[in-house]
C-alpha cells in the first residue's frame, strides 16, 4: 500500500517506505543490474522504489543483492518487522 502526503505546494507526494533507490544509486547499480542480481524483474524494482509494498521474500532478495545482511533490513525497508 502506498502512502500519499500533500506537500506545501498542494500536490500529492508518495511517502516511501524504503530507500532502495538511494542505496542502489550509491552502489552505482542500474535497476536492471539490481533486478538481475536479486532475481526479480526491473518492473518489481521500479514499483518498490516508488513506494509500493512487496513480499518478504522479495525484500530478502533485494537486501542480499545490495550487500546488506538480513538483520539490517530496517536500514533499507522502514516498515519491516
């Protein structure tokens, strides 16, 4: 589920629940490279970076593909339990 928030100008912004895009860009990876490494589609990476939710298994694949440990999931996905 996406969370929407109204900004100061009055338009609606998405409130992201993760920092996948930031981490991917810091590692100088393309969406295609991350998708290939994680074993998911580019469309999945795109949707997650836009703030859409995903399955726990997908989060695990992305964490590992970006070089994180599973215990560090809160550094990438803010709504993870």
